C-alpha cells in the first residue's frame, strides 16, 4: 500500500566493473562520510564524475530546501483509490455530503481508473475487485449515471472479477452499513475477543497493533449494526443475483483447514448473537464497555486511533454507533484527524493513509551525511534534535507481548502514536543517530543506547 523511499547501496554500475570502485577517503571515520569515486575520469555510461557530483549537489540542495521549519522531512504517501471511495461512502452513511468535496472526489476516482475500466490496489497492478466495486459505488452515490461509459466498463470488470460476493470482509461490512449487504453474511467480530487472556493460543495481544486498531472499533460496529440505507443499490454487481449460495461462506465438511475452523467459529458467534439480541449474553455488556474504553484510551497521544486511516475511520463510525453526538470532543477530534490526511486542490481531493515524518527524516538525514553534507550543517543538527524529541518514553501496548524489563524507548512512523513504537522505524532512526551531528552528544548517545537496548528485546527466537 505504501511506497517507502529506501536507502540504496552505494554502488555504481558501468560497462566494466573495473571502471569503478568504492573507497573511503583518508581521515573519514566508519560512521562519518562515506564517499564513492571512480578510479579515473572514465565515463560511467554517459555520465561523467563532474556531472554526477553536480547531480548529487542539486539533490542535496533540494532536500535541504524542503525541510520543515521544525527540522523534519515528510513526503506524501500516494496510495490506491479505496481511501477516497471509503470516505464518499462514509459521508453518505453520515448524511452530510459536501457537494463540492464530492465533485473533487469523483475527479480523483476517474483519474485513477485503468484503461480496462477497473481500479487497482498498487501502482501498475491489475484491476482488483474491492477497489473496483468501491470506486463504482462511490461514483454511483455521487450521482454519476450507470449509463456513463466509464461506469459501464467498471461494471464489466467488476462482474468479471466475481462481483460483490468476491469482496473481502471489511468491504462487505461497509456495504452492510448502508444497507447493500446482509449483516447475516458478514463474518462476526465479537467484542469478547478483548476478554480472552494471553493464556489462550489465539488472543487479542497476538495480533499486530494495526490489526488491533482495526478490530476494536469494528467489533463495536458489529454489535450495533448501525445501518443507514442509501438511495442506491449494487444489484447489477451480483453475477447470479443476491442468492444465499453466493453470499454464505460454507465450510468443507470433508477436511479440517484453518478456513473451515474460522467458518465454524463464525457460525458459533452468530448463534451467540441471538442471545445478545435477547439481552441474555453474559459477557457482551462488559466486553463492549472494555472495547469503548480501549479505543478512547488510545486516542490519547496518537494522531487518531493507530494513526492510520482504516482504524481512524472505523473509530469515528464506532463513536457514532455508541451514541456520541457530532459536537462531542471525541467525535470532533476524530473527524479533524481524518481531515488532516486529505490533500484538496481546486479540482481533486486525495487522501494519505498516514504520515511518515520519522521514517522520512531518518532516511534523508542518512543520505545527506553519506553524500557529503558537512557534519556541522545546522539543518542536520536540527533534524537530530527533532528525532531525539520523537523518542517514545512510554510503555505502550508492546509490554503485553514483550516480558523484558527494559527502559521504554523506540520510534514510530507517524508524528504521534505513542502506544505502538516499532522495530523498523527505530532501526532507521538509530542508523541516523550514528551519523547526524548534534551539539548535545551525551543526550544523543543516551538516546541511542536506550533505543538499541529496547530494539534488541524484540529479537525473535530464530534470530530475526
């Protein structure tokens, strides 16, 4: 979903391997400047060494020129069309549609339509059923007539890919919210999963933090089933019509598989839901309260729940399903955090899944130092200070799976997500701190050691 700018190995390839070599000039430390040169003024393909150096210097100046005043760098994460499609559907579910915003969303969706009429989920990829049907639905809700040639092509692709029955669970749940898919065929997500202890083989804390952020609000939504029908349908995207045989997922009774296990488990959950509707489920009330508290607690110190679009949108719907009014501070804040992800121009609106300042800053700082920017450059010093400020000195959700008694540390991808520091962002920041200059080396060294010790406690039994 997200394309990250990874640091590349510093190796130039020419017609002859003998034309180039890696070398470190005298007087440079291992963690300082690492330069690359050619043994002579031989040409590297069609690029001479002076041309190459000029290109590097232009790149350095460009990066230094786009640094934020606070000292960080952040690039836009370009993703598929599904985020805009989901927001169009959400606004219609919420009953508050900004016509001008919707016009821009329509333009964005059509700009991402593939020649065959569908939409993909990664750049250069083929049409995908969820992205195609979501875009088709959003355009239809926005008032684009089904006779529009672009929608006719999209319809043909969607049917070829299997139509609505082939969509995934999360997509079907969004359809159920607006009355376009029966709840009885949406896999149940019970709140009680939060009550299962760590002693159980499959429990809440065995899931990734991103999955937990998705699951908790979805379990609340699944309990209330806050359907708000829209004036549209997707009947034309059911290849065989809305028949039980196409909607129900049935296990194979002849063999045991994990798929069969979860399908039988879902049937058990649906049986238990009958008692919930009659008000005699023994654990639902406490589980629902715990899910609400868990979600609200993790709003604090984060740019929305889990600081990523799907969890943020689901949490906003969950708040409204719980009965929070539109003018409640939690609803206002959740709406605001979602809005911050949007890039709106005169004719288009696009949405980022999250922000990436820590990752981007670490990568840029590393490449500037390794490409020869001075160790005393004030902008690099500023980036070092910003990265150190972003160290998370809070024992977040990782303590549930990591028993090591280690001082809290670590970094995240986003601006704020204190509950979920992660290993890859921490590793990248540590690489940057080894090279980026600072006027406070003691603080930098203490920060580095804390982060390193924290990261090492997450090493798996197999060494990875």
